[in-house]
C-alpha cells in the first residue's frame, strides 16, 4: 500500500509542475515558474523516496540517502521562497 502512495505522490508532483509550467508559458508570470521549479524538486524527492523504499528496500541509493532526499526538498522549498519574496508584480 505504501508503494502506491509513493507513486501517487510523485505523479501528483509532476502533474502540478507540468500545469504550472504550462501556465507560465502562457502568462509569463514568474511566480508560476518558481512554483513549478519547486514542484520539480519535490518530484525528484518523491522519486528518490520511491527508489529507496520500493526498488531497493533496506538500502539507500546513496551513502547519505535521507540527507540527500531532504536536501532536494529544501532546495525546492528555497526556490519557492525566493519566488514568493523577491518576485513581485
């Protein structure tokens, strides 16, 4: 059951990123771009979690698996935070 949740989270993140990028292509509102980049990073985070827990259970894809996953998530949230603070229209 957890495998399905991991996969659905990754699919939801990539769908959000795609919709945000499509909106950015139409309107050129930069906040949509920063939001899309955040969701792309969250997609990578979810894919890393899926690989760690489903494809290679009991092992991590890197020596610092949980730290690497958290770093990717923090980068994504930092991109969104940058867009929220410095991109004003």
